[in-house]
């Protein structure tokens, strides 16, 4: 009892002199991850649960996201949210994901899609495993959204999914700072976002693909994300000025005809539909239903 009182007497004055530890400050990071742009993913069979090599490639997908998380943590990130953005949105292996990140799985049915979870509290957006837009030469598994769309334009600019998702981020005043995927999407991303950090993990040769070793890809992704966050002050959110006009070219006339019935939509050419609004959220709602 005497020993306990002695320790209490000695410790209490010290405790009173200490100030509470301050919460670590650092950027809040949003990572959207797709699968077609992951190293060695080269065939549609590898991107879905029915494919014989799917389990291998979803593990590779998880490892590349972990590399991005590690780079963000080394750059001082205080909070990281990972959005599984491919197919079922249930591809990443939760127990193998870095424990310092939170994982958002499955689709809500809302208009944010691949950017579900983004809001104005974030400081940076990172894209991992992304791919080029439909119809791109020497691109691996190039497509736009569900695959029913041949081309997507906003205010006259043709966009890959990275561009559309970048505009969603920009509507919340958050910049895209990093993209990893094949050579084609990295070129498209730089054309849209400017001098962001990119990592090319593979290069298309027709429908074939020349890939880095997976470990090399992960090393580059980690270093690239760390470098991007170190340059965070240089990046600006992607924003277009209103009125906003979205134009979607579909792959068949039936889709164009059906979507032309959306209130305010107009047919454009043979298989296209356009929609204009002063609110970007209205475009997001339109595209959510334009399938």
C-alpha cells in the first residue's frame, strides 16, 4: 500500500505537467482501384470470378493497392479510404489489405459509382489499375464504363473513366494526383490532368501486353504515390465551367433511342444522346441511368 501511494504521489505531478498528444495531421487520401490496369491482367477471363486465374489476379490487385497505401503512409497520410471499383466491387481481399486503410465494397446504386465515398474532406485522389477509354489503339482491355458506351464527352472533351471520375472528384474540390495502369491510360491521364504522377505497368501491342514484373510495378507505385503526395500543393481539381454538357455515344441504336427519353436529353447523330445542366450532379444522375 505504501509503495502504491509513493508511486501515485510521484506520478501525479508529472501527469499534470503533460499535455495530451495531438492527433497526427496529414492528408486524407481516396484510392479508387480498377482491375483491367493491374500488372499482367490482359484478358477478360482474368477479371471476373468465373475465370480460372481470377484469384491470382485479385491477389495482385490487392498487392498493388497495398503498394499505393504504403507510399501514402510514408508521405504522411493520416487517413486512407480504398474504393473497390471493378465489376462486382468485391474483388480486393479484405484480410490482405493494409490494415491502415478502410475498404469500401459493393455498389450502393447511387451516382458516384467508382468514386463512392468521396467528399470535400479528402485532399487527394489516386487511381490504381485503371485503363484507357474504348477504342484506344494498343490499350489493354480498353472500354468505357459498362462497355455499352463507345465514347463519353463532357463539354466536348472525350474522357476515359479516369477523366469522368476526376470530374466527380473535382466537383468536391479534390485533385487527382496519381494514376497507375497501362501506357495508354497514363498518356490520357496526363493529357487531362496535366503533370500528375503516373506509373506504366504494361504496354499494349495490339491485344497483347508487355508487362513489368509485378514486384517492380509495386515498387514504382509506392514511390510514385509518395512523390505525388510530396507535390500535393501543385495539383488542382479538374473542373469544367457550367453549363455542363454530357454526350454519350452508344454501341447500338436501341440504347441511344431508349436513353433519349431521359427528361431533357437529346439525340446526337445516329447513336448518341446529350444532356445539359448547370449542375454537375445532374450529369452524374444521367450517366447513372444511361446504360
